[in-house]
C-alpha cells in the first residue's frame, strides 16, 4: 500500500529547522494508534473472557475517534492520503470483525427441518472476511514518502525561539494552518487582529510540538488541535477537537466542542477558558483577538472537562493523569488582565506567575 505525504524542510529567520507539518504529525499519531489497535485485536484471543467485551468496545471507540480525526484532517490532507488512511481504518474494522467471529461461542448442534432445508437451499457457512496480511498493514505504516510536499502558503509557522515574546500572524483565505514548534521560555499571544481583513477567517488547524516552559495564548481554531511533547507549559485554547500526546506538567485553559483526548500524558490540569478575548489585543492598541472563538454570537457546547484518557480505561476510577484545576489554583481573569496588558521585554517576569510549576 502506498504511503501519504512527507515532511518538509522549513527555513525561517535564517535558521534551518526540520519542521514537522500537520500532515507529518497526523501520520505519526495515526500510525501509532493503528499499530496499538492491531496489537490489541491480536491479543483478544488470549484475553480473559470477562474483559474481552470491554476491550472490543474500546477498540470500536478508538476506531470511531480515528475516523472523526480523519474527517477533521481533511482540511489539510490531500484526497489521496485520505483514501489511504480510510483503507487502513477499514482493514482494522475487518480484522476486529474476523476476531469477534473467531471468538464467538459455537452454536449447539441441532437437527434441522428437512423441508426448510429444501426451500432455503444448501446451508453452507458464510466464509469469514479475509484478514489483512501483516505485511500489507506494515507497508501501510511505513515512513512518509516525499510524494506530496506541503504547500508553505497554507501554513503559518513559528519555530525555534527561546526567551522571546511572540505573536501569531492573522490567518487569511489561504493560510489556515497554525504550526508552533521548538519553543522554550516563550510567550505567544494572538495578533491584535487575528481575523482576516476580508472576513471572519479563523485558523482551521493547530499543530504544536516540542514546547517547554512557555505560555501559549492561541487564536481561535475552527477544527482540530494536535499537541505533542509539551512540558511545564500553560495553554489557552478554543478549538473543535483537542488531542494532547506525550506531554507532562501542562495547564490547559480550554474550550472544546468535542470530548478532549490525551494519551501518554501525566500531570495535566484543565480549566475552562477565561474571558480574556480582548485583553491580549489591548497591548497593541485595540482589535479583537476573540480567543473564545464564538461563532456568530451563538453559544457553543463546551466539553473542556470531559476528557478521555487513552491510557486509562477504568470507568469506576478517575484517571491519575489529569484533573481539573481547583479554584485556588486557577489564574483569575483580573490576573490575566494585568499580565496581558503589561509590557515587558523579559518573558520570565510573566512566566514565573503562570507556569504550572510556579502556580501550584
């Protein structure tokens, strides 16, 4: 099976960095999760019968999540790549179906009515669906090729900064992906007018990777937000879908219109998104950054505290990997107001007050 798109070389401000674009991040996440699901399906035969149905339900849930992820990623994945990923999901569904048939209890023997046999034809068993060969599945999960290069015009990239105050660029009709990577001890705020000059265009996709000891105030994201390898960082974000991977010691002030998902994470603390939509723009003399991202003034569903932890499947006990911030731990609106309207050349002055290690 062919493979989807490749990573590209991004050069910004004279510094050459090998940048993982959203397509590459999606591929890594999708590959890891499909491999894990394949292993889980294989292990069903040796699992306890009492635990088997829970495992099957979890597999079905994850396949559903991956299907939803793929739909959200259609904003930046080429049609060819979408087809390849869809075939992999179908292969997983077929493997699960075959495993369930093999594990189903055999029906007891009974005599059949000869008359009904004559009218219904030969009672031959329905052959099982063919399992996907292991080599075919492995081929579909090989590293990305350079067949399809991402268009830099669609991505606004901020990468490789340390101890710096940063601002996002406003999106437009072509630049709809926001990519942040390799930031340390930085403060990121939205541009004073993170709306297109020609309309109400928001970023459709967020890709964040390798962030440490930083404060990220993200402009509204209409679609998915994929975040990987964050530590000791505070994030303010409104999005449709939230996925956090391989991160620890992170505070997330979140508004999310679907159930957020974390995986391989520890020390994650969450709270609702504070009402600071105009305050980060005040330092630039006006504008409306609209951090909350309300659409046409209509109230939207908010599932910020309904988090699914893929590393914790017990339903009778809460996950030890995340919790909600207590009232005495949350940074209050008036504090955000003071922090975001204070001009400082040294990000440390603000970071000392808002990072998880300093706010507990």
